[in-house]
């Protein structure tokens, strides 16, 4: 009987330790993800500030508005993605539900344009005409920069595998 109790205590201790390690690992992953996200945002801010040649005063006004706009766009996209996942996973989805989800996805670009126009009007109060022009070039240039950076990073990993 003592042996059985000892085995149960040992198993319980092991399970508790494994669970604690798993929680620590998840917390570490979440922290690392948050740090990567913050670094990405800062890199994006720096890129826009440099490319658009913003003064410190302009950057102080522009960046919070820009972040607010991106958050609204992200939320609009998240709603459409969330609905699409629900429709996809439900085996009893009707044609009407598919149509409604497809309609909302089709309307998303229009909603994004509306959000961007709303904020662009505010940006124009902060930016010079030249900076307004450069603003429109930033998004594709930043995406191109990130793609190139990721390709270089992926190339380094593949070279090390050989």
C-alpha cells in the first residue's frame, strides 16, 4: 500500500512539474511573440518616418493616427476571417450562410478604403503634399523590404542545413 501511495505521489509530482513547464513555455512563446510584434511595429514606424521624411513633431502626430487606422483595418479583417472559419468548420452551413460570408469578404476592400480615406484626411492636416505622396509609396515598399528580409533569413537557414 505504501508503495502504491509513493507511486501516486511521484506520478502527481511529475504531472504537476510537466504542466508547470508547459505553462512556462507558453508564457515564453507569448512573450517572444509580443516582442517580435513590437519590434515589427517599431521597424514599420521607423521606415515610414524615414521614407516620408517626417519631423519629430509630425511623427508624434502621425504615428498614433496610423496605428489607430491599422487597428481598425485589422479588426475589420479579423471579423471576416472569424466568420469564414465558423462557416468552414460547420458541417451544416447553408448556402445562405456561405453567401453572407462571401458577401462580407467581398465588401472588405471597400470598408478598408473607407477607413483609409477617413484617416488620410487627418494625415493631410499633418503632412506636406510631398509627404502625402510618399505615404502612398510606403506600404508596398515596406512589404517589399519585409519579403526581401525574410528571403535572406530563409536562405541563411537553408545554407546551414547542408
